[in-house]
C-alpha cells in the first residue's frame, strides 16, 4: 500500500474546500487506478478526474504510468482542464 497526496486546484479545490487529499492505493497501481481511487473517495470530483490530468512534479503523466513505492514522497496534482484564448 502507498499513500499519495494529490494537490487540488480550481473547481476541484473549491468543491471539496481543501487544497489536497490523501489517497491510499495498493501497488502495483497505474495512474488510472489512482484516478479511480480519487473518484471512489470523493465522488464529486469525478468530472475533474475524467477531464483533468495527473501531474507528478512538473510533468503530466499518462494513465498507464505505474506508481512506484518511492513516489509517496513526490508531489502529485490533479490538473483541471484549461482553455485558452
């Protein structure tokens, strides 16, 4: 098991009234599994998880990427979809 802290931004942060959540998942796990765990823990975040992306450090990571045991100390974030103009 690994405990991952995921930072929240914009509407996700406002929806929960907090800037991060802690999610515990069993390894081996993909980012897709992390996203599922976020939605299971906080169902109201489902639209943000579906349309947003997960970042690790300063980089977006794909849903297929595996979370490693030492990732517990890394910074994860749920980045909402953005539009520009």
